[in-house]
C-alpha cells in the first residue's frame, strides 16, 4: 500500500469515526468504488491510536478533572465511570456473539441501509429544549437507550456517533452532553478494538513513518470532526445536513449499485 493511500485512510478514519456518517460505511465505499485495499491490522491499530488521542486531546481538561475526581472518590465521577462502562456492555456483547455474522454483511448495499437509517435518526433529532439534562444528570434509562443504539450501530453504515447522539437527544439529553457522552463511549470501544487486534499485529509492508503519519492525520482530522459535531449538534438545520448527505449517498448506491 502506497504512503498516499495510508495517509488518505488516516484522514477518512479520523473524520468518519466522529462525524455522524459512519466510518465502516465509508471504508466499504472506498473499497468497492475506488478499489482501495484493506488497511490491515497494523495500520488499523495505528489509526485507532490516532482517533483515541483525538478524544483525549479535545476533552483533556474535563478528563483531567474526571480522573482527579475518581482518585479522590467523588460520587459524580464514579457514577459517570459506571455509566460509560455499563453502556459499553451491549455493544461488546453483540460484537463478541454476532461479530462474524455482522462481518458477513459488510457490503455496499448493507451500508446504504445503514446510511438510510442514520439519515432518518439525524433528521428526527429534536431541537434543544429547556428541560434537557446535562452529563451529570443522566438517568440509567437514558444510559440504557444510548447503549442499545451503540450496539445496533455495529451494523455497517449505521453511524455510532449519529445513533448515540440522536438517541440521547430523543431521550432528553442536552446536545453538548449527548455529544460528549457519545465520544466518551468511543474510548472503551476503540480501546477494546485495539486490544483485540494487538495479538494479530505482525511485521507489515507499511513503514514506520507511514504508520506515524497516518496516526497523526487520524488524530488531527478526528479533532476537527469532534469540534465540528459539537458546533452543530445544537443547531438542527446544520445537523440535518449530515442526514441529507447520507440520504444522497444511500440513493447513489441504490441507483448505481456497487
């Protein structure tokens, strides 16, 4: 794989991991329409490291206060930790039990179905309301709803960030809190995927410089994507442009095939 292909994958991974447009769907699209080769385990680990660092960087101040709160035994900090961990269980269970079945459906048509569902969710996301709850006020019912959405988002084309943010909004969570909780949930997801892949990492034909640059590009584009989402999540008209994009993408697949 050429260095330009590696760097391009880093850009796409960083953007689509956090924008509500599905990273899995876009990788399928790139492979099907552009003939781009699979990233391979070694490169995927580097890209995961880049996207994980993007979350840590954007929320570094909040994460620092959270870690200190955990160290000092603050109840609110422990509650958020348990909410993040418990909300990650359904997706982990579905991935372990049905991962092979889901992998068999990583087709462009399946991705188009996922894009259509994501578009519907994004379009139906309600505007901000005075009664919306913040991150510290999440109920276990809201956490469970977001957890189910994350598990369903294992389907190709169904955006994890889009599904979790939209579900949280429908359940009455403040837009910025919904986005932050979604991105916090990405930490165990990305970390888990990386740990599962580490035993498979072997010497590859991708040189170290390409891996480092791809991780940096994934991190920088991931930071841009997170900031983009947080800037439009409380603006319904801007948020719905993601739905328009995905609906057009799905229509293109249905019309032209793949």
